[in-house]
C-alpha cells in the first residue's frame, strides 16, 4: 500500500525550548533569517 506519513506535533503556545525538544515537537530554526529581518 501507500507510504504512511508520520506527523510531528507543532509547539503552538510552548515557549520552553527544552520541552519542545524532549516532547518531540517539530522545530525550525530561523536564526539565519534575522539578518534579512534587521536589514529590512
């Protein structure tokens, strides 16, 4: 049959980075975009 897609939880409303990591939430590091944001 078809492939099963596993979904990670989104850390909506969670500010504790440790909790995001330990609970298996999806996380995207956008630190690299800060330069573009500050230059705008």
